[in-house]
C-alpha cells in the first residue's frame, strides 16, 4: 500500500479515491528532487584526485582515430577546467584578509560585454562584479557529502569542497536573479563569504544547506541594492508594436543553458520535470515581480523542497513569516503567468514541437516569411531583453522582420544560418547572419521559444544578445 504521507516533508499525499494506477510517493516534484539527492551522495572531490584524473586522461590520449582524439581531449579539457575553478577559488580565499567579515559588493550588470570566449574560462570575460569567475563547463554530481569539518580545511581543500556544489548553487542564484551573468558572480561571492564565515559553521546542517543559506543572503543583498522591478514596455517612436497589451520588460533577464544544469536536474525523468518547472523563462520572468524575501521563500520552499523550518533558518526568520510570505507569493506568481498557465507545471518539448523548430530554422535560412508566419500563433509575443523592442500579434511581428529578410530592401540584413539549442528546458535556436559583401556568418541572436499549450505553434519568442552563445556550446562564427 502506498504511503499516505510524503517521506521527505511529511505532508499528506493527495487522496486517490476512484483513481487507478501507481500512486505518487512524493507530494511534489521538489520533494522527488530532494530525495534523489539524498539517495545519490557523491564521493568527496579532492584536488589530488583531480590532478590524478587529468594525468590519467592525458596518458590515454591517442592521435588516431580522430574521433577518439577529440573525445579524449574534450574530457581532458573538462577536467582541467574544473581544476582551474578549484585553483581560482583557492587563490581568492587565500587572498582574503584574516578575519574579514565584509563581503565585496556584487555590482549591477554591466551594459557592455566582450564577446570573445576563453577556451575554458568565463564566456563573459569582462566581470559583472568585482569577483570574476570562470564558467562551469563540467558536470559534477549533485547531492550532499560528508567532508572533513569546514573549519579544518585549508584553502585548496575548501575550494574542492565548494566545487561539488557549484552548479546547483549557480542555478539557485539564477532562479533568484533571472540573470546568468549575475548567477556566475554570485557563486564566487558565495564561496568567498563561506570561507570568511567558516569558523561559524557548527556542522548542525550539511555543507550544502549552509552554502544555500549563504547564497540566498548574497542574492538578497544584490536585490536590495539594485531595487529593480519589472516595468512595462513603452512604444518606440515610428514602430508598430501591435494591438496587444505591452508585456513586462525585464532588462536583466537572460537564458540558462540546459547543459549546465546539475546532473540531478537533467539526467532522470523525475528530476528533469522539476528543472523545467522552476527554470522555464515564463516562470523566471514571473518570479522577478515578487519582492525579494517572498521570492526567496518561494524558491527555497517550492523549488528546492526545503521544509518551512529550513527555509526560516536560511532567511533568519520564523516559520510563521515564511508561511505568510508563501501565501502572498504563490497567488502573485500566478497573476504574472500566461493565461494558459495557472501553475508551475511544464512539459518536455514534444516531437511535433521539435519538427516545428526545424521548419522554423529552415524557413529563416530560406528567407521564407510565409512559412515563418504560418508557424506563429495569432497573438504571438516577441521581446528582446535588454533592448526596448517588442511586438504583440503576428501581423506586427511579421511587419518588423519583413524588411530585414527581403533581399530587395535597403534594410536587408543578410543571409541567415541557424543552430538548435536548449535553454531553460525549452527549445531554442542560435541565429547567425552573413551580411551583404561578407563571407562569415556571425552570431546575431538567441531565440528561446515557448509553444502554445497543447499546440504546435510558437506563442512567444524571447530574443537575447549573442554574448552568451559559448555558454550554449554555440560558436560565435560559422
């Protein structure tokens, strides 16, 4: 007989009277995710182990066949990138003044970005904050470990400990801020704060929970300093935007690569659903409307599956305050979701939607505006954060792109190529343009697509600037 309460949080499971089939073991996807992490605890990462692994992989390299060489070099580069991040964290913590308790500030997102990418470092070399950080390019196991006491670790061992949690802490910071760039920097800020506060770690909670608490506070500090709230798009002179209501303008919103999700969030079907539900762009945009502490309570409780008591401890408040914040946050979140979405549920892109994506890319490359138009819903919405351009309705969107796709138009942008991608659990496409008189296709825009509920037409396109292409495994030139 199935358990009547959730084994993770102890809450009552939904009644199944009159229903057949296998009963649910957990009350929510968040609890499934938490149980998975607890079942799959990794071994402790060590610097010497990484060094030995790099030596082993280097010794296995062989020049032939070319495919094996490429695979071996890729695996070696991944291990070296992970060791580089550990070394950077160790270097930064060693440079910390003894007894320092005041963290370096995380500043607002810079407006200009260098689009050149380091082979194994940050895809945004110009630092967003005063603390630069390398992009995470490798998969580490999710879950908790039982390392040596934090207070007994030196800088290098501490860096190896925190590296095991880098991806999930980065995803947490992304959920809180909606910005990939800021999430990168907040991870490094979190690790430096943890190093400064290591003497205060009593070991009553796991190192993972401790790091989540520090990361949440780092995010809250950023949100308090910036005090930014979504606005409404305003008309641009001389531009027809359509007859729909101006959508919310979230200038800091950025996409998140599926390939950089923690292993526990992208490998198994039960946890993959949790990743999609809490990272989908439309949900991330809705979360940005919530006040900072409501947002933190919602993410910790509903996305991470922490108990009310754990959430209260992380936010240094009472359980009653957490429950009150959730009672306000949940209905406020629903108000900012699309009309066909009343909750967090999301679905994996279907084969039909994948086929639509392929037709969409082919139409772009052929400059086939008629086919592109047929793939859009009548009330399709296009936004381009951080730019001020927006369109509601198929006619307005098509009128906007028509002149740039017409080779006879003075505003003809050039010929296009497209590559598929995955962002925030959604289908996406990296678009490249070869301008007239040139021979190279250069990264132009990353489109993240949302499909109509239960249909196979595109309901929303969110277009992003190309500096994040390398984070999605997309080259800057073809």
